[in-house]
């Protein structure tokens, strides 16, 4: 991922970038995610429209509604396996990556296989339910992290439907957010025992969208 766009060049991070991810209500039409930068500007959004929407397929959009990436549950599949497609998926389109449970003995979490670059893969480890997990490349270098979020003004840990996505230099933010969507579909409603390898939450004091930037490394 480092220095090479998976989804779009415009979302490659030149420096470490902290995004705030908000999961919207589960009880109203338009459920999904909104993602903001440290200045409170909308970066990504994901919407679904009521109970008849296809829960096995989610589309990541830019602020203007342009479809960047579609993640879709592969069927049939004994284990939850998801695939990612550039833009808005059309019938017959080939995926650019897939996400599966790691098969390596002693490793828990998920493996991301890259179809456009055979042999390249990423691993997701940690506890998504606790909002404490890391995306590693094949060299075990961290390229993105999901962290609990703290209100910098009150030092109060926010609810798990508001969290931070920390992107390292060279990371494609759209790709990383696509992986967040897959994690949420697989583990979002699970308890800690069904999540990847558990860790204690690590928190970083960061502002809410719209508040003055006061990020910590």
C-alpha cells in the first residue's frame, strides 16, 4: 500500500493523517458512515437506505457522492469472505482484493489478498469491537490503525460508534476505509470473544469534527 494507490491517487496520504469515523444510527434510513478530517471536512461517506437495502454490499463514496469502492460479501462462502471492486460494482467486474480470515497457524484476524499484485497481502490484527486494531503490510509495517477516540476538551472516551482511523504516509485512505467497512460487517455486532485477537484499547486525544485541530501522534 505504501506509496501506491489501490483505489485512487487523490487519497494517498503524504503525511500521517487522522480521520474521525462516525457510524450513523442503525434505526433510520440512510444508515452508514461519515468520515471527517481534522478540520471537520467530509472525506468519505457510506449510506444505506432502509431495511430493503442489500446488507451484503456497501459503496464508499467521496463527499460529492462519487462511488469510489464497493465491498461485497462473496457468496457462497462458508466463512465470511468479502471482495472489493473499484467504483460502483457492475455484473462481471473482477475484484481488486479480497478479505478472509487468516489461515496462518497462530495468527488470528484477517488477511487481505491483492489481486492486482499477486503475492501482495495485508493483515488486520487486534479487536475491532474495542476499536483497537492495526492494518499491517506483508513486512509487518503498520499502514493504518483504528483507535478509540477521546474528546480532547473533556478527556472523555467517546462511544464505539465514533473512532479514529490513523493513516500512515503512503496509505490509500479510500482502501483503508473500505477495510473498515468489511471489519464492521464481520465484527460490528460481535462481542469481544468473537473479535480478532483482543488488546486493551489505546486512545489518542483528538478533536471532534469541526473543533480546532489538536491531534496527537
